[in-house]
C-alpha cells in the first residue's frame, strides 16, 4: 500500500509517478478510485480521532493530487512550479506593475496576435455600444462568432503544441538531459502565457455575445 | 455491534428519518404513523409542538408557529430581505447585519439552528420510540449548493438537539445513492432535486460502486415555496380586485390561502382543473377555478430558473445532455408535469426515448440515501460494502487579495476533502499581525462573494517586511466545512489563529443553547403538568357537582358537607394559579373529603351492573354513571387525560 509522507511528497509521488507530463488518465483514475476506497474519511468514521485526522489529511492530499494531475493545464503548471518556475510571481509582477501605473492589469499581447487583437477590440467595443443603444447588427455578431471560432481553433493548436513539448520534456527526463528539459520548460511557459491570453479573448467574446 | 446511525432529511417543508434495515433503507414513521414530519415548530400553551401537531397552530394562530426556517440557516439580515416579503418570519427588532438571526415565537426568541434542532429532536424521539433505545448519531442531508455557513448552522442544530451529525451529505448525492443501491449500473447520471425551498442539480459518474460527483449547481432559494408565493400574490390581487379587500397583512387568511394554494397545486399535477376556496374574515368566500394551463403559465418563470444551473453543471462536467445516461427526479416539486417537461427538454430525454427515474417516492428518496450513507459510516454491511461517495464542494474557496479581488485557492467542483496551502507575509517592518479574509463564491470581487471568515495571524515575530513566511492551510472536510491552520516558517513558530466566523454561532453560543433547550424542556414539562392538573381539577369539581344530585349525597353529615365545600372552594382558587403542587394537594384534599360519599354511592349501587368490574373498568365509565365505585380516583382521571 502506498502512504505518501507529508514532508517529501509531491502530487506525482502521491501516485508513484515520475515527474513526466504525458499521462494515462484512465490508469490515473483507476489508481485514484482504488486509493479512495482505502483512504476516504468514510472508511474511518468508527476509528479513533487520531486515525480519522490522519485519513483526512491523506484523503485531501490524494484529491488535491488527482484534481491537479488529471487536468492537462493544471498538471503542466504544477510541474513547472515544482521545477522552480514562479508562475504566480509573473502574474504578481504584472499586478504590481499595473497598480503602480494605476491602470487595469493587462497581459502583453503576443506580437503575432497584435493585428487580430486590435480588430477584435474594435468589434467588441462596437458590440458593447450596440447593446447599450439597443441596436442590432447581425453582421457584427457573425464576425464576432467567426473570431471566436478562430481563437478556439488557436486553443486547439496550442493544445497540440503543448503535447509536443510534453514529449520533449519527458524525453529529457528519460535521458536526464538538463539542456533539453530547460528549453522545454521555457517553451512551455511561453506557450501557457499565449494560451491564457487567447483564452481570455474567448472569454471576452463570450461575455459580449451572451450579454 | 457498531453504534446505530440514522439518516435524516432535514427539509424546508418536511423532514424524515430512516435507517438501514438489513439490506434495505426504510423510513421510520412518527407516532401518528406518518412518515413526513412537517418542518413546522409551534409554541403552544402545552409547550413546544413540532410537525403535524404544530401545523394546527400554524393555521389557528400563525404568530406562534414557524415554517421554512431552513431558508434562514446560516444567513443574516441583509441576506433574507427577499424572503421576508413572502414569509411571515417575525425577526427580533434589534438584529444587526452579520448577526445570527433570531425569530420571535410565542414570546421567546429562537435562532434558525434552534428551530431546526427542535425538528431534529422530534425525529430523534420518533426513532427512539421505534427502536426502544437511544439514538445519538445521524447523517443529515443538506442542499448540495449550501455554503459553509449554512452547513455549519446545520451542524450546530445537531449539537443543540443532542445529536452528533457524523456526516453532512448533499441531498442529490444521497438520492443517487438510494437509486444506485439496487441498480449497480455504471454510467453518468444527473440528479434534478427540486424541493420545497431549494434547487440542486448534480452530475455523477457511477463506477463499480463509486459515486463520483463531477459537478453540481443550484439555487438555495428556489423551490415549491416560490411557486406557492407567486400563486398567493396573484390570488391576493384577485381578491383585492373582486372583493375589494386587502388581506396582505392578515396572517390567518394568508395561512388559509397558502393551504388552499398548495392543495390546488398538488391537485393540478393529476387533474386539469382545481379550485381555490378560502373564507375571508367577513364571512365571504373566495372561490376561483384554475386550469392546469393557467397554472403552468403562471409558474413558468419559476420553473425556468432551474434550466440555467442544469446547463452550467453540464458545462462544468464537460458533458453534453446526450451523454447523460439517466436522470433521477427528487423533491415534491418534480411531481409537477411542467417541471418534468423542462427536465425532458434540458436532457433531451424524450428525443432519445428515455424517461426520468421516479420509481422511488421523491419525498423519501433523500432520506433513504442518507440511511445508506449512515450504514456505510457505521462500518458497512453486505449491501453497502462496495459503495463509496466522492462528493464535491459546490463553491470556489478564495482569499481576498489586494484591491478586493479574489484569489481562488480551491475551485468549485473539487472532490472533498480538499486542501490548499497559501503563503503570506508582512508589508511593514515589525508587523506582527496579518489579516486574512476567506470568501466563497464565483465572482471576481470579494464583496460579491459570500464572506466566510476573517481571521488574524497573530504573534508573528517582528521581522523586516516581506521576510516572515506564514503557511496557512485551508482544508474543506468531507462535510464541506472549512478548517484553517497556520504556521510561521522562518521562526518555526506556530502562529495563533483566531478564526472568527463572519456568520454563525460561536461555540459558546451553541453550548448555551444546548443548556437552554434543557431549560425549555423542563419548563415545558412544568407547564404541561400544571395544565394536566388543572384539567383534572375541573373534572373532579364537575363530578362533585353532579354527585350532589345522587341520593347518597343526602346521607352525608353537616361536617362532611363543610369539608367538601371547603376543599372544593380551595381547589377552585388554586387551580387558577400555576403552582402544580398546590393544585395537586387541593385535588387530593377534595378527593379525601369525598371518599365516604364515594363509598356510600358504591353501597347504594351494590347490585348494579358494575358489580364484578375492576376498579379501572369502572373508572372508565366515571362521570357518566354516578354509580362508579370511587368516581374521584385520581389515577383514573390521568388516564382520561392522556387519551
């Protein structure tokens, strides 16, 4: 039976997995269910308080690990954090900078998207105006829907690119190639930033369309 | 043998209690043989009444009864403004925002957890009568969409009632468990739970006995009550127009109208037409026919409000309606045909040739599931050994960050128990306190979320700003309730944490309420004794009065007449007071004074039909036949009283 120790454990070790990113989620689920049967607090309801508390800590750790690892993005972000990348810090720096400047926090648009984002922002503004005035512009709605489809397509491409980087990372782990690992790490950070930017665009379009 | 654990559905409108009998969950009926215990509490001259007994008070004297108190659990004054428009809750006048609500009832004040505790106590009593032994542990269900404060309030109610709540289970999850018990089928199911006061939708994945909740959504203030309120509002307008009388402030008429509206609503689930029939204070009658079509048009907006949470739950689970294998209907409101039509549409059931599950009584299914979970917690049985519930937290947990924005630390739909660890530091040199504000909800700004707790990390060793590293662990347990612990890592010092709930009762308050409920119990007993003694006094005086017409009366001596007259007059005086012992003594005195008279009566009746009867049997005919052996035997009166 596995027993994660609280001091030296990360979410990968909770499942006795190496720190690799390509993951068989069906196998992960199977292990998760089996471990839940052993560790869930329901199994300890009639046990002494000390055992109940230990089970609670282990079960929550198991759930936290499963929640993080089953999701491809959360898994990647978690691994990068484990590897010393301070994803939070980047966002914190942006927040601090925005606060100092007294403006709303903005993500820097990836250069290759500048043109599209510029046009999208114009359309979004127009659409918000229309809503306010109660006007209807079916052509604009159509354009926004097209833009949304375009960005959603980008997200799908990003997913494929991310999986390629997983393979690059995992291969680096297998042969213990620090250089390959490092470059995969940097590329993943850049890709995740790009992804989060595109995802926010989709969210903005949805907000305007659903309004 | 493991300790007995019961399952309880503490509902807005009705509550039930059940247990696992062998391989099957069953409901324990109340003394009146009815399974449903209305969640109504009344203060009557005879003490506190709960359930059907309290319902009579609700109609006769609405100010002395309260119902739907679940709507107030874990909420404060600002939360409940909408409820107050429709529910006759009489809140204490001195309430402040953020304070636990207090309701005025029969000259006392009760918090919502105390009202719920009285309902729990009644259910506990019913179970103890059924088992002939104590019941101290229970699994209690709550709406899946209940927040931390509402869950905590429910746990407090258990403590006040002297019932240890070993687990809070989400209502739709419990329902799934009740259905899953004999099905043992794998797949994706949706539980649509539309009850008296709350609406929940949960999507579960069933796999070899594991019930994994994937997503949940809902509205803790949307239920059959809202349909009734809408109906009542329309009827009041109708009455104002037709009969030119405004009855909005009249509690008794409102209760009668509510009763009539509910009856019509229920009738319209099976009939095409129903009639509202209410007698107004001036004796006029309000009669109004409603067709099902009219009713459906009226309530469509309420029913439609359940669609968006369903779609959100599907979206969160990353599923399309067509991927849902089965839909389970729970809660009395799912009997309404228009509700079933909406479910059919949202989950494309008819289009796929499917029907929702309604085999189990929608009023009882949650209790049955709670009983199954109780069995699992008690150590399991053949029927439940393979079963395991993996439930989730319905709302995201977050911390208020700079600028009032929320930093989410545990996202909604996370399997519980779940935890998150956050690090905090100081912003000023030498700072020894850090304030943390924990919120629950999906909005970006903390002010738009539900505030759970504000606490201070105290006694941080003074250091340069930014150097202390305080690790705070947030843990949501299997009941969906938050626990917080903290440690300063640089100095290795455990920081003392003062977790002050933003809403809810403190431990001390709960302790006091436990004692208070004992006091009430004693006071209630004392009241009841006085009332019983008074009734007994009335009966004995009436019997003496009747006895004066008996031939044996003439055989008494003048002294005996005096003694009887004095004792009778004395009883007449003390029975008006509240001193139980004085009344009791006076009854005994009159009883002694009339003893010879009773013997004389018995002698004169020695050949009558009572010959050979036991004292008890003769006593039963007391008051009817003056020939009873000793018409004033107190024991017999008590028997009469208890009928």
